[in-house]
C-alpha cells in the first residue's frame, strides 16, 4: 500500500500513518514504534502488531456472529408471524 504524505501525522516524534477511518474513529500505525493505535472518541489504544491482529480477528468474528444471530432471529420471527391467522 502506497501512503501519501498527507496520511502521516507526526506526534511525539512518531510518524503515524492513518490506515482507516475518520476523525474520532480511526486506526493509525507508527512505523518507527511498530505499533497500531485504535482511536474511538476519547479512547486511544496502542497495540503491538500481534495484539492488533488478534483484536482485528476477534472483532471480525464477533461481527460475523452478530450478523448471523440477527439473521436467525429475523427468520424465526417471520416463521412465527407466518403461523398467525
């Protein structure tokens, strides 16, 4: 991935590259520190690459499970409503 100079945010002698998101909710990476920073509102979480990868996988799994559960509930509700006379 080719990064633009505008994507680099120097702070505390670090060069943070914005990987995704917008103000208030984004993921940045510092190549010097080899640390990912997840920012959500006032919360900022700095993670080593392995911990960030684990968190990312866990969130993807949770999102998939939530989507499946919601779909299953919709199907159950439709089935219940289909039996009403």
